[in-house]
C-alpha cells in the first residue's frame, strides 16, 4: 500500500530515524479513532499487526478518566496507543462499553490502518457507549477537548434536516475531521456530508508492486448531492469537473476500499489469543488511511514551523485542485467506474461524487500541503435559532477567523439582514422554517467560509387564562386573581360582571359588596405586542348558606407543644369535606365534634399560613387563612 500510493519508505529496523524521517511517519501528531462499543483486544491485535508487517511498535499509555485536558503534546520519536471511554456529554468514564463483534472488527481495522499509514503518530481510540447519535457526538467532543489532532470516523447515518444542528461539533481549532461516505452505493450520509468534514470515498485498486497503480471507482462507494447542506465555498466551478452545484457534494477524496482488493487486519475473539487475519474493505478502510496521511502532512508542516492544516478543504480544492499541474501531481484522477444509475453516478475527468478529487499521490501531496497556508479560511459553525411570530428576532453569528471578516446572508426570508458585526436581525418574523446561508469573507486573504442556520418561527399564542369557580357570601368583600400566562405584557378586561365587580391591571378581580346569586364573568387578556387575546369564564357563586370557619391566629414557642381549635358550623349541612394546606412538618389534626384540633408537639421557629377549605354536602365552600407564628 505504501508503494502503491507513494507513501515514504519506512526505515530499516535499527536504523537511526532523523526528525525529518519521523515527520514522514506522522511523529508528534495525534489520530483520534472514534467508534462505538468496546474491543477488549484492540491492544493485542495492534501488536500482532505490527509484528506481521514489521511496523514500529506502540507503547500502551493509560489516560485516566480524571486526566487534565488537553493532552500533552504527542511524542516526536515513538508511537503511543491509548484507549478511553466517553460519556454522551463529552467526558471520560472508567466504565467500558459492551462488546459488539461488528464494531470490534471496525475498531481493529481503523486502528491498524491508521497506524500503518502514520506509524509514529499517537493513536487515541475513543469508544462510545453505544452507536446512538448523542454517544458518538460525545466521543467527538472528547476528541476536541483532548487537543489538536485528526478525528477518523468510519460510521454514518442517512442525512436529514437535523444535520446542521450538530455540525458545530466539527469546528474546534487545529482539528481535522474525516468520515467514510458509506458502502451502499449512491447515498449521502452524516457525518461525511458536513462541510467541515473531509468525506472519504473508495476505489478498486490494482497494483503489481511496481510501476503506477490502476484504480476505478468502487461500485459500493457512497456519495451524492446533499438534500440539505448548502454548497460550501470551496466547491466552486473553478475546481475541474465541479461545475455549479446547488448543494454540498460528497465525496471529497478517496482511497482503496473495495473488499475484493481489501487489506489484511488482525482480529481476535474475546478470551482467545489466536489471531485471525481478515481481508477487509469499505470506506471504513479508506478513511483511517487518509487520517494517517493528514497526520504526516501536519508533522511535515510542523518541521517547517507551520500550523496544522485544521480543515483541509480549502487547501485541497482551492490551492491544489485549481492548479492543473499541481492537481495532476498530487492526485490520481479516477475517471472510470459507477455506483448507481443516476446522471452523476459515473466517474469522469476532474471532480466526481464517487471519489471526489481522486486518490492521493502521497509524497507529492504532502510536499504541496507543507507549502500551503491551508488554515486561513473562516469557519462559520451552523446553528439552530428559534423565535415567535411578531417578536423581533436577533442573533449573533460566530466565526473562527485569523483576520477581520465581512458578512453576507443569502437564502433568508424577506426582511432578514446581517450587520457588519455579524448580527442577524428580523424585525417582523413570519411563521415557518428557514435556512439562511451566512458567509464570512476574510478581508485579508479573500477566503470564505459559510454556515447554514436553521431558523424556526413558531406561531404566536394568545395569553392563557384558567377558568375557575369562586364562592363568596353576600356583603363580604370578594377577591380572586385571573392571572394570564403570556410571553409579553397583557392588558385585562372584564365583561358579564355584576355591578361593582372590577379588574385591575394585575388581573385581580374585586367585589366590595357581593350580592346573592350565581354569575358567569368573562375575563380577557390581550397581548400588547401581538394583539392576540385569550379569555376564560369564571363562575362566581354568592350564597347565604354554607360552612362558617371560626379560628384565631395560632402563636407558640419553639419546642413547646401547642394545641388550637378550628370551629366549623353550618346548620344546613349533613356532612363536610375539609382540606388544610400549608401545614408545617410535624403538625397534626384531629376531629372533636365540629372542631378541628391542630396539635404540634415540637414547634419549629417560623411564620406559617394554614389554608382551611370546608365544602358541605350541598357543594358550598368556605375558606379561611390562619396565621401560625412560632418564636
């Protein structure tokens, strides 16, 4: 494989390794392998792989779940291998995930072929607790926290309108993200569709061991035109074969992936020391090898005192592929093969969705990447924003850029604008879901980056009032609250009310001298911003008969037992239902004839309020509030 793709030769065993040669093996760089579930044999499998192919060994280094992050810089002279377990929140845990044979083989493949490509790079295997979206996002977040490096992801899920909402995880500084495009032919999957992820497709390789390799696009490789992600600025018509595209297209690059031309991987069954050798393929194979290639490029850049590539798309598309001679020397353009029957499903000269720009001529590509300023393009993380009809919307777009940027907004609804400071405003939002594309342009280099914001505007809701029944007595002042729930200030009005009943600006209804009868009173609350109005009907019953509650304020001393009587009288009733709320811990109640006896063996200092509600068998109720003071 090293000869086929022009990777630098490995030094003979025992030969001193210069700093330049170590850089050609990825020294000083970190590759994060993100996978789900647990492979208990990953360390032993890597050791067997290294022995079989005479590769440098990797020292196993334990990273404690409580270790401080970011990690220390990787060794510039030797390979280190670590295994960690992540939480969905992006932290570390000491609890290993469950074993899964399929994912264990995936882990073995990813680890071994990343190491085969960059034998001196540090490899950190991050095992997610399961294959759910949140768990895998947690693994990527942990990689971001661990520090600069390359994240290799050999998994995927069908893209959807949700992908933009999670793409911000691919915006950490000095990080490169790679993902497989899939193994089921023409299809677009996440995370490879993210504009900040390098999407890796696959080829069928033919190589005799000498001369030039021959490749065609593998029929199973994924790829296609996204239905949701906007066209990134690097996929412009200046790229050979790119043309004009309405959305993000994957793949970006490719490597050998056909299982028929697969590569050997060491696999062990849990509990066994026997090594089984499997010839494995898929874009799961091509992705970690590209991760190793980026590690070599970053190590070579470090030798030249240059920053890591970070997101490499601008360098690959705009600085290499647009220059005919450079494109021809750094990539093998794959012009044969198909992965479906669609109009874009066949390889052609220049860019195509099967293999992207092509497969790497590694030495030339690394040399070219070492000389580029690849990390200059601004990065605009995508995000989700929500608002309400009629309420002005405003949010600030974030950007990672080396220089000041200018802003443009496209694909937004009428009235939505962006300021020179990156503040998006929409004075009068309309209900619906919108996907404005926001572009930041570096004012020094002219490079651009863009993100898609998902803006959801919900229909405004009227203020909410809850209808209740209110009971009072003739001539005894009545008061109750009709408070509305609303996101904006409201004004109150009352109708159907008897003479003397009023409502104030806080929604409190009062009636100084209630008259005998039953009334249906309508209270309305009007939103002062949207003009929407909510109403509720309150049943007000004023009756002569009904329970009478007689009680005095209760006063007592801390720690000294007390007892007090609450008297209930109602000559017209045959039974009562009594409820008491606001009772302090330790206070108890008992019945003695028409009296409720309140007892408290060990009163606790404080001021309390007992609410006593008595309802007779005729449905008439009375309530009283009894203050309790303990000093």
